[in-house]
C-alpha cells in the first residue's frame, strides 16, 4: 500500500529539535510541553512498532489536553495525525490481508478493524486533506459492509484529494469499483484505474475478475494476459488465468497456468491448492490428493485445505472414513463451520445416511445459517430420498425469498416430476429455461414431460422435439437419456420410424455410458419396444394420481366388480362363515 507516512514530519521534528537547542522552552510557558517532548522522543524511538506509536499518540493527546500554543500546538497535531495514520494503516493492512478461519479470528479482526477505523477517523479530523487516510478508511468501511454509502463517499474523497498522486488515486478507484453499484459505474472506475496505472498488474487482475463475473471471459483473459506480460513472474496472475480457464472447462490449459504458478512459488500452498481444485473438477482424485498434501507440507492446515483433501478422498472412492476424519477435525476446532457441515452431509448422503445428513444441515438453519445453498442442499437430499413433498416445500421456501433462482426452479420442477405433478413441473422448467436457456438438464426434462405426461393438456410433441434437439446439440448427441427423450418426442407426434432410430441410438449409447446402467438401460430397451409397437411412451402416474384415477373408475361403475375382486370377496365370505 502506498503512502506509508507523511513526508513532512521528519523535517518538522528536526526543526523543533534545533529550536529547543537554541532556546529551551519552559514547562510553565506551555503546560503540555513536557508531554510533547515525550511524544517526540517516543516517535524517534518508535520505529515500525505499533506499541511505540501508541506511546506517541498517548503523549500527544495529553500534551494537547494540557495546553500548547503556536508552533508547539501545530506540531503536536501533526505528530498525532501521523501516528494515528501509521497505526491505523498498520491495523488496516492486517485486516485487509487476513483470511480468518475461525469465529474467534473473525472477532479478533473485528476488534482490530474498529481500532483502525477510530485511528483513521481521528487522523482525518486533524488532517482532513489526507488522501491516504481517506483511502484506508474507505476500504475498511467497505469491508464491514455495514455502511456502503459512507464507504463510497470516503473513497470518492480520497480520489478527489489524491490530485497528482496516481498510485493512491488508482487504489481508491479500485476500492470503489468493488462496491455494489451499477456495472457501468464499476467498469468506469476499473478503466480509470488501469489508465492511471497501466503497469500495475493488480489493476489488470481486478478488472479481469469483474469481466469474469460479468460473463465476459474473453475480456477477462485479455486483462490477465496483459498482467502476465507486465510481470511474467507474478504467480497470482497465472493462478487467475488457470482458474478462469478451468471455469471455461479448458482443463489442460488451466493446469498449465497453475503449474507455472507452482513453479514460481513452490513454497506457497495456494498454487497447489488451486491446482488440486482443478484436478477434482476432472475427477482426478490422486493428483488432487498429492497437491493438497504438498500444500499442507509447505503451509498451515486450514479448513479449506482439509475440506479439499476430504473431497480428494471422496473422488478416489477409496476411503470415506479418511474424508470424514478430515471434516471432523475441522468441526472439532470450528464447530458449526457451514462449509464443513455441508461437506459432511454430502459424504453421509453418499454412504446412504440421508436422514443423518439432513439433520446436520438443518442444524445450520437452526443456528442462523439460513442461506440459499444450505436450503437447496437439504431439498436435493429430500429429492434423493424420494420425499418429493418435503423437497417441494424446501425449494418453495428458497423461491419465496428468491423468485428467480434458476437452481431452485429446476430442482422444484424435478420434485414435481417425481411427485407426478406434471403441469407444475412444466411451469417451473419453463421459468428456469427462460433464465438459463443453455441447461441440457432443463431442456431434456421439460421436453420429457411435454411428450410423456399422461395428461393430455400437458403434452406438446412438437415443442418437445425442439427442446430435445437443443439438449442433444449441447451434449453432442452422446447422452443416452437425452437421445431417449428425442425418441419419445417423435413418438408423441406419431413419427414412430424416427422414434425407433433415436431410441436405438439411445440403447447403443447406454452401453458406453457408465451412468446409464441397470434400471435405466432396461427402461431404454422397453421404450424402444414400445415405439416398435407404435405406442408412445407415458410417464408413470404418481401414487396420488393413481388413487384419483381409481376413484374416478369406481364412481363410473359402482355396481361392477372385477372378477378377481369378486372372487376375493366370495372367498372372504366363505372364511367368515367357516
């Protein structure tokens, strides 16, 4: 961070010392003179220590309280402003660079942040035109998230006061760009910061992150590449490039960038950690585990690394107990850590302990962690446990808070489909499709309901074909279950010849698709036979719908009894007579 102290204070102190040597001041002329002398001595001996700066602040405040006049008063205020700024900025640096792991660390950082804010506010009161003090204060206010308007105003003052100080102005622009404002305003600040500091890789990386978050990967990669060109040995830029490429599923290029970061900083755990994440995305558990263990060997065991190692064990499928052991270690020192609880729930669910997993997650909700991710995970577990009604209730709770959450809409549609509520499923799939039109899952399931629902009012074979084709295109016509949907859509329109062709391809694809085994592969064969028999496929009715259908039949023919039912009743009567 630039501007560590005011450049004038050394000269001012030297001038004052010379004045003292020529004409020593008397304590009775200025009651605060003795404390000012102690403040000056403390400043000269303070060095870089926070405790020494605390002594300067204490003596300056006492000197001003006791009373000073003229030059002494001005110097005491300047010296106090400098000490407050230096201590406040040191505390601020500690807070802004921290990565707290526990609740206790968070509380400690909150206390340090409070002290830093107080120091900087007092420094600004004494020196209201200090751009550096405004910059630090604005960044701290933004970090708290409790007064974003004041943070924006303070950073704007820093920008205005910076004048020709391009470095401070650029840093203030970057800090203001991170505040929750319109995308246009944020981009304007990033652009101005890059223009002021064209050789600063930090500014390029910050703008790159903004572009990535806006879905503009090309612009983001251009900024990252520019940052690497400015400093080819900056591991952070190579890491960002690797993560961006991983998000674009360009895994080989991603690993190349992350490997470069590892080579540049072999004693830093972060490059190994990030490369391990990419290995996990490729389901390469062994490589991920090796990188996590290397990260642990050069750094401290953190919750993030232990969670990552648990994920690697899970990916290897060789030892769920070791994965749970890592997570339990985290929870031992950080009870209730949401990420660890969620990971433990996923592991438990994977071993069939779905009820226990749900109980773990519900403990987070009771503890105040009422976030969307936890509720979605609970809903998905209910869905996996075939408890469609509970899943629908949970997803509806998410949608009450976030009506346009595509994940919740898709998941609730899946639950409606499981419950046999096809009209409701179509409504949710349609809403999800409008928000996320390139989801093969949404396209496929919406098409499936539209061509296989027993409800005549729901089916729309023509639209089902359009949607199924898009899903096939997105998956390069390789997914057996999606090819099956396209076949069912053609069957619904009466084109059984084409339906047989696509159904045959679905059966063939299932032979090489590891996910399409057992019951799925058997159903694909049944679907094919149905189309050969020139019969469209129909989704099964839910238990509730079956009951309703049976009731309707009973109402239509109350006097008729099926032969089997009649025989059963006769036999029951005979038993009673006997």
